[in-house]
C-alpha cells in the first residue's frame, strides 16, 4: 500500500537566501528572494518605497539565479515592514498572491 505524505509548508531549496535582495548576474535585475523563487523589483518607485539601500543588494548565487520569478515586489503599503510580508498578505491591506 503506498503511503502519501502531505506537505503543509513550502519547500525552500538549499541556497535560497529568503528575504535577501539579489542582483542577477545575467541581466542586472534586482529581486527579493522568496521561499520558492524570486520577486522582481520593477521600478525606482518600488525600490524607493521600501527604502532599499544599494549597499544591501548582493549578487545572486547559482541557486537564486536559476530560481523561478514568481511575481513582482509591490509598492510598500503603510504598516508593512518587508516586501515578503506584503506579498504574503501579512500586513496592512495587502492581498496574498
């Protein structure tokens, strides 16, 4: 009889630095690393709304470079402290993606 296990939390591949701001070494795009992929920073308005400091952006590692792009980083809503919290609907009037 086969046994099936239910996974209730997302699997985070080794090498993903969740919450880190990374720059792609292929095209220079900046992303926020999520548990299972990347969220693209699409504009300077988004960049500035989160008060992102260029010094906090690191080069993507091999795992991150190959991770799927899951969506975009939204403009910061009041009361939200991180892009991932807002993306996951954990603050303010954010809606989960």
